C-alpha cells in the first residue's frame, strides 16, 4: 500500500483515540487543533465547534467514518466511530463530489480474517541488511599492496637523500680497499704481482668486494664505488620490509624499514665504499630466502646457504649472525611443519658450513680471519665506554624493539579485524623465542667488541644487529600507534627523533677524516715510481696517485722494520729515527691523527735533521676540531 501525502509512514489515517482503542475525549487537544479523522481541516472548518453547532445534514457514518479496526463489523462499516455524527472535513467533501476517493488519499485496511484464522504479518517496507563483523578483509589485496609499496618507495627515497647528502674525499679504509681491488684486477687480468698479500690482514676476501668496487671505480670514480654501496643498502631496506611483511604485516614492515633507514650506520654505509654494505645486503638476502621458503620443501632452504657463505666471504664478521638465520629458519617453519622444521635448520647449517669449508681450503684467507676476527688483538677501551657508544648509535631502536618483543609475547594478534580473534596464530612460546632471538642478535657485535676492548668499526657492526632488531621495533611502533591509527603522533615523534639523531651522527661520522684534495695536489709533483715515502694515512695518497706510485713505496707511521747499511734491523721508534738519520725517505707526510705520539717524535727528529726541509703546512678541519698536514721533503 502506498503512503499518503499526509502520512508518509504508510500506516493509513488514524486518530489517537482509534489507535489506542478509546473513545473521544472532549478535552483532547487534537480537537482544538482542527484534527478530524487524522487530517487537518480546511480554513473554514477550523472554527467548527461540535458541541455548539447543530448538524442539519449529517453525513452517513458508514461512508465517512475514519477507517480503523473498530469501524468494521462483518465487512460493513458501522456507526461505532464517534465522529459519524459530524460533517466530514472539507477536503473529503470535495473528493466525494463526482469521483471516488483515490487510494493514496484513503488507504484501506486488509479484509478481516475469518474466525480462527491467523492473518499474515504485513511485508515490511525496508529490510536491514546483514552486516559483516568487519568492514575490511584481512586477505591480501592489490590496493593495499600497491599503497604499501608506494610508502616503501618514499622511505627508500628518504634514505637515498640522507646518504647522498654526505660528501668528503676517500676515507683511509675506502682508499685501501679500492686500491687493492685495482691491484687484484691487474693480477687477474694481466698477471701482475700483488704489492702485498691483502688476504693476510683484510677482514674480508680481497677477491670479492674490492674487485667489484674497483670495477665501479674504474667506470665512475669514487662516486661509482659509493653508489654500489648505496644500491646494497637500499636493497637491504627493501628486503627487510619484505621478510618483515611476510612474518607480520604491512604496517609492521613499513615501520621497521622507516626506523632502519634513518640510523647512523644505514646512512653512512649507503655512501661508504667498504665491504660492510655488501655483506649486510647478502645477510638480509639470506634471511629473506629463509622466511620466504617457510612453507616450501626442506630443500628450498638450501638456496640461502651460498648467499650466507658469500656474506661471510665478503666480511668475516658476518659469521656472527649465521646462528640467528639458522634458528629463524626453524621458527618460521614451525607453524607449518612442527618438529620437522628442525630439518630446515640442520640442512641450512650443514650447507653453509660445507661451502665455507670448501672456500677455506681453496683460498689463503685463514691468516686474515685469525688476525682480524678470531685472534684479533685486544684493545684498552673500557666496556662501559663501548656500551655508551653502542647505546648512542642504536639504543633508541633497540629499546623500541624490546617494547615490541614484550608486547608481541603478551598478544600475538597482528590484525585489527575482529575476525582475527578466532584465528590460530603463533603460540606464546614461539612468540617469546622470536622476540628474544631478534633482540639479542642486536647485542652480539657490542658484546664481542667489549670483549676485545676495541671500538674499531663498532658503528658499522651496530648496524648489522639493528637489521635483525628492526622487525621487533616495527611491532613496537605499531602497538604504540594503536589500532586504527589512534595515536599516530607518537609514532611520528619517535621517527622524527631517530631521524634527527641519525642526521647529526652521520654528519659527524663523515667528517672524522679531513678533506685530502689540497694534500694530493701538493704531493703530485713530488711522487714517482722510484721514491720512498713515509706517511700516516698513506692509503689516501696511494689511491689518488696510483698511476704514479705503488703501495710498496710507502711506510706507515704505526709499524716500521728498517734494515740499515750494516744489515741490522730496527723497529719502533728506533727504526724511524735510524731511517731518518740515514735519509732513507724522500718525502714525509704527517697529520697527527692516527699516530699522534709517533708523529710528534718524527716531527722532532725532522726539525733537527739537516737532510729534510718543511715543504708546506696544509690546515684542515674535521669533526674533532682543526689540524694540519705537514709535508717534509729531502734536500
């Protein structure tokens, strides 16, 4: 039945008394308002008083009585309606003159049911649809995937800008590795003799990263070699996002990538031509393979074995993180395989160890491994000082990771959808193990270097541990922000603080060594392939002037073994003094940075030595203050 104009509900005309089943009340306000039969009367009828105005021609009650349940008896209208004695409203009078009342004006009730028969309920005009318990689907969608990748591209762009903004000439280590790579290329391609045995003291195979970096340096210079490191670090962040997303979800993965991208080690290594970036990328790739093949057959995990072994070959210290990858291979497959996932860990460990053993037998890197890693000389730095440095460089991310690990152990649900409450996720024991594994991995490098008592390369090694702690830090940020981004300002604040810290620390780190442009210009006319030279950071001069000089011609200021004309060998301070007295060196370069005490001793000897004269003094600035290069030449 269609609703009437004056009654949109479609229930028909009803006066209050008829709807309630009561008779008319003469004090009813509807009478004073001019209501009759549920419809407002015309203007001329609004002054009608039913108690004072006589009825001269009353209308039949059965024809004009207001419809209602009480107005029907046996299918015929009765005079039970009290309004039958009064004239009908003006609109109804006009409607009944010559035409039948339209249906939309006078809706009719359904015919009464027979005695004992139950009438059917009327069909509702609107049905409320059944609503799902969640307004979104937890399954992966193309839209969510593309949005997540777009955010990741923004993170990678920020990381690239932060790294590329750093600018300085080659660092001592960069110069050494690039020069060694060029020498290795000449040895491989032309059979040239190596100036020194690099594998005897390098902390990574000289046949791997140095050769690759030298190829980039030959084509694009130092910027090309540093661009190779940037590509490795961007790939590391992308792979970190990928395997974190596989383990948890997109939000955790994006938070982990965003935090890792702004740490000091990530920013510096992205524009630093050393093998750390390449080793970190290979470790991340091995971790990604392990996580990605969690549901594949056991043999699929062996794909990570050559990658992990290659990472160790590039940088021996990467072996410190192999146990983490092996245990992660077991934990990620446990929900799908149970105890059978132990075979994954065993297969990965056996494959990696077998490849490393073959490489060790086929090369001469054992001496370098012992000197730089397993049997490294102990330093004198205190454990508390090293702990302070480690906390300053990665403490905020590590603290966030600890919060995330605790939160993950207490509640494993990673999705805000109510449907995820009924899903069977990882058990508490496995959640605790994952959190402990990833967070404790971040402590390996600081703990090992505190044992050695040295802070050499500590800032780089801290970054290796932060890679594994980043997924837990992503959970920490996700729980801090809350469901449905309830507190996004907290996550933004944390990221901005880490960004500011990373900016300041990376700027300071890239200014530790002085700019050597003026020094190289001064040395160029005095260096050739026949002279003998003494220099504190001679690797920089050898790299930039490799077309004129060789590493064999240079003696460092931290180690000397001088044989005089009588055949006697002199070392240490006595060796420098005897060599200068004999006029052994044609040129001496001092900077007072790495070996300040030895430099002062050499400078005092040169001032009193008539064989040498001070050529020039070149002032410089670095992160620690000011200094000067002093160049002495033989008369």
